[in-house]
């Protein structure tokens, strides 16, 4: 109870990381918004018995020929394995770092910086880095550990077009008799990421499609007064324990003003957290 998990708990982001891989792939011209990749379930580029998409592992299914928006909606591992492999680890780490993963958010309380998986980190803990490790990094696994606050700030940075603002709780400080304001917080920009409008639109579309139309999470958000973009994650811990459930979202879709990150330790599927996020958004917008 004395551990503030929002600032000090560190968790693999799982598939909530995939928008970073998408933006990196789009901005580095590995793919375009219309590029389609034939996703075949098991990614055997480095040899047989390669890593599997969750859909293939659980149901024997394949997502087929899909673009980046659809890959985000259905969370296709195969698609992001391929994009991550072409990006290679250094470019992927560069984008993730600029989105704030493994970095200080600037909040005024103690926080963990977490870890952004990389060749350097793997070697620093006495392990060997292999190019194939990039595949796990591209879907938010490997050694990446982030705080819920970092996740929320990354989503805010994404949907505002690439400006990473410092997180803060402090608004102002008053004198002891409350007669004067002696300090007022001034917003701080930590860094920026150049994101082309068409690339951002493609990524946001995938997040919107998850919560609208025939999206698997539509029922959780259909009664809200605004449209919501979202992404689920199920971050594997070990073969013996239930995965951590991770969920991120933002709203309103057309003019974002709130980003939410929800993590439930050993919560299983990230989709199970959609109702929690919907309750948060419902409460927030009831006061608008």
C-alpha cells in the first residue's frame, strides 16, 4: 500500500507499445498508411519455429493482408514483428525514448524511470543481444519496463501531434496566509517528435476502430458522449503467472484532452480493463 504504482510501479507495456513501432515505421518510410503486409501467423524470418501472433497461437488464425490501422485495431504481432525487424533496434529505441519510455516524466514526486529495452541494456546485465530480440521489443516485451504515468504521457504525446510535456501535479504555491501566489507552475516541453499528419491519422484510426463500428471494445464506449481511441495490451511475465493487463486510451477523438493508462497486475487480457477506462472517462466528461 505504500508503493505508488502509478509513478513507481514498472511493467512491460505489451501491445500498447505498438503505436510507437507504427509511428517509427511510418516516419522512417518503412511503411506508408496504405502499405499492406501479408500476416501469416508465425514469423519465421529468422528460421522455423519463430514467434507467433496471439491470434495464431490461440486460435490458429491469421490476420491476412492488412495495413497499419488494421494491425493496431486487431493487435497483429506479425505485422509489428516485420516493421520492427526492418527498423532495427536503434531506431526503435530512439522513437520510444522520445515518447518518454524509460525517461523521467518530470512529475514532482519520486518516480521510477523504468527501462527501455536495447542492445546496451541487455549487454549491461551480462546477456547477449541478438537481432531477433528486436521482434519482442516491437510488441512491447523483452526488457522494457514503464510506469503507468509514462504510458499516459506517451499517449498524450502521440495524440497531440508529438509534443512531450512534463507531467506535473503542482499548480501553484501560496503564502502561509493564502494572500499571495508565490509560485505558479509553467508548462515545460521535454522534447518533440515530428509526426506527419497522415501518419498520425493512420495510427489514431486503428485506435478508434477498436472502440467503434465492429471493434471488439465497442460496447464499453458506445454510451459515452465522445469518441474514444484505445489500445489493449497483455504483457507476459512468465509461463507460470497470468499476464499483466494494460490499457491506454484518449478522448475526445477529434480534439483530445484526456489520456488514460490502466494496469492491473496479473489481470490477463487488456480488453478486460476497457470498462474501467470507460468509467473514468464517463466521470471526467460528466463535469464538462
